[in-house]
């Protein structure tokens, strides 16, 4: 902390952070901590020299961390990987405009239905109705319905960073695909091979019985293949999400070009 020529004091960034923290502690001890709106927070931050963009981005991250509707739980996360695929983008467009456009896209082009909505977050799942299921299965319009076919749920979070900018976060749940890779390849292939190898070794006089301890290697190998296959599925979906946010950022049509009829018949 340094004095200026007029007898006042300049505060460094470290001094400012320490003073704000101490003031908050003293205020909480009195039991009269006021509730502040986001507008008040932005105004106070600008008064102490913080840019509006920085404080709004911090608010977006804070609100997003507290309103997550999709949570990855379970032991499969350690064996195969997280079921959640998340991507975030900042777009130079108003938040309400982006939110409305994405929600219309989910309903019209991705065959998703709204399940839950909070302040800035909405949760979507594939529409299980008869007609939507038939449309996804036949896909006569060539839309792909990638989100509805490959994910269990989609979480959309759009937070304003300013009047003409926002932060978009898309989170998808791939529990179905992860379980398919684990049980189908990791367990469904590895375990029978391990038991088969053990039976062959135990029933043969020419193969040392001690080699039976190597049978679990089939399970380990199949699990490695399952993890590799699932990671490729995650990368493919993340690319699709990035492509969607690219179109949002550049204000392009969200629905990709439909293939020609001759391509649909191939």
C-alpha cells in the first residue's frame, strides 16, 4: 500500500482483495449482510476498477456451477470415463435470443422435450412419443437427430455477459453409450473369453495350469478396447456440439443442410 503526493493511499490488487474479504467477514459477524442483485454486484465491481465483462463472466461461472442439473455418479466413471460431455462458448449475441433459438432447435430439429427449467438452465430429454420415435427411426428428412439418438439428456445454460453477449454451456449425458461399451464389449466379450481360456487350460495336460492366472488379461484387454471406443464416441459428440455452437456464435442456421433424396436412399 503506497501513499500518493496528496496524502491519500493507493491500493494494490492484493490489498483490495484482502480488504474486501475482511470487510465481508466483519459484515457477516454483525448478522446484517444485505442481499445484492446482479446489477448491484456489477456496479460495485466497476466502482473498484473491475471491468463489466470480467464480473459478468465470473457471475456466469458462479451461477452455472450452482445450477447443474446433470451430475455424473457411479463406479463406471472410474472404469470407462465420465458420462457427461460439456462444451462452453461465448457468443456476441443477446442471451434471450440465443436461448430461444436453441430451445426451438431442440424441439423442432432434435426431437427433444423440455423436462425442467431453472433461472438460466433447462434440461431436455429425447421425446419418447410414438410419432417422434418413428420420425427419428425413419429420419426421412435427413436431420440425423444426433442428440436424441445418442444422449440420455441435454442441459442448456445461457448466461448474459452483457446486453449483446452471453456464455453458452451445453452438457450431454452419454450414460447409455457408456453402459453399452462397458457391458457389451468390456464384460460381454472379456469375461467369456477369460472363462473359456481358464477351462481350456484346466482341461489340457499339455498347458501348464499356472497359465490360468493370465486369463483375466482378456477382461483387461476388452476393457481397454471399451474405453477406447467410448472415448471416440465422446470425441465425435463433442465435435457435433462444437459445430452447433459455431453456428450459434456466427448467427448461422442451426439446422445443418439436408442431404439430397438420392443420398437418403443410399
